[in-house]
C-alpha cells in the first residue's frame, strides 16, 4: 500500500479499525433485515441505536480527532437484501480522506462476481481491505471455494478482516435468527493464514468462546492481527489483556464496532484496564497506522 497518504500520527487520538456504515443515504436501506437490526439494538444497547450513513460518521470521528476504517457487510444471498453500497462508503471516504479509511465487502457466495468486485473496488476506490462476517454471510472461511476471493485481496496487498466469536446479530431470537456460531471459530482463519502466507488478516473482536484459539493463531501466524471491537473492555478475559500487554502488543488494534458500541464508551472502559503505558498508544493507533500503511 505504498500509495497510502501519510498522516500526522501525533495529532491523532486513535484509529478505530472497525466501524459499520449500516444505512445508505441513497437507498435508505440497511444491510440487515429489520428483525435482525432490532435484535442487535436490544443486545447491544437495550434501546434503538442511531445508525448514521458514512458521510455523517466522518463528522463524528473528525470531532474526536480519530480516523475510522468503515465498511458494510454484503450478505445479499443470506439476507435477501442489498448491502449499503460499497461505492457510497468509498465516496464518503474520498470526500473525507483525513478521517475515513474505506474497506469493501463482497458476498462470498457470488463466486467470480465477488472476485471481480475485489479487483474493481481496489482499482476504482483504493479500498484498503475487505470485511467478512462468516455468521451473517453463512460461510466457512477455510472452504477453498472462497480462495479466489482471498487470492485477489492478496494480489493487491490489502487486508482481510473476519468477524470471529459470538455475534450479537440474531442474539436472543428463536434459533438465533438461523445464524450459526461455529463458522466464526478463529481456527478457520488459521487455515486461511496458512494457505495465504503474507496475506494481512484481522480477526475481529474478543473471540468468545474461542479466545485462546484466537490468541494462538495471532501468536503463530505473522500477519494475523486482533481487533478489540464489539465488547466493552470491561468484559475482556484476563488472557486477552495479558497477551495484549506482552506477546501481542504489536498486533492488537483498537476497534469499537460503531454504531453498536461508541468509541467514547469503549475508550472510557479501556482506561480502567491494566494496560502498560508503553502499550496503550500501540493499541489505540500505532499498530493500525503501520498495518494500514499510514506512517
Ligand atoms: Zn463488524
């Protein structure tokens, strides 16, 4: 990513590597069915969550002197609804290059079309990575039928970000809204990392109930990182905090999962954790800045 524009890292409070543009200002639609959206609101906030479009997110993050990686999840096949358009998110990022870093999302079930979209989104919009959600998109990441998609991402030296661990999507619905948890086991990502050496991978979230697996994969595979989004730091397991402070201090990244969790709440709770002073800036911004080629 040699063409990434360089930033003034000192004036930056944080880089949030995990935010969702969940509503399109063009179509007015979200990437989830209304039923799943309501269930996610209850799970994360016990209240209705405001979901701003990408352009509004730029103002929100600029106010806080933060940058944010922003994406949608294309689950067209499983949800039966069109995603927030990648192009709209990329355009918002192009309009706000000091704040927003665009990732794309492709539906893994779309085969060659998905591969072509990877190429197109990198060439036309210079997206820096791709978000995958094995539960919502209903696929096993290590199935070789999806490997051409990773191959395309690797060719462009972009990042593949995978949801791992339990998901709030479908939580407390009958049958979890039909969503299967097992697909988000980090051990499937271990296979992908082994088969694509050099591909930069972010495993998103504390990977409950497979936290040890996630720590093992990130320790063993050079180019696999962990983002801490989706959970209040108050609930981080002790081994995650221990690894973040030591062995994995260069590979753990701040992420909120906005709008489900706000960066303000996440950071306030993170401040109460026993993290070394030398490690804090790495997690909040330095590790991400290096990974994203911003410094
Ligand atoms: Zn996410």
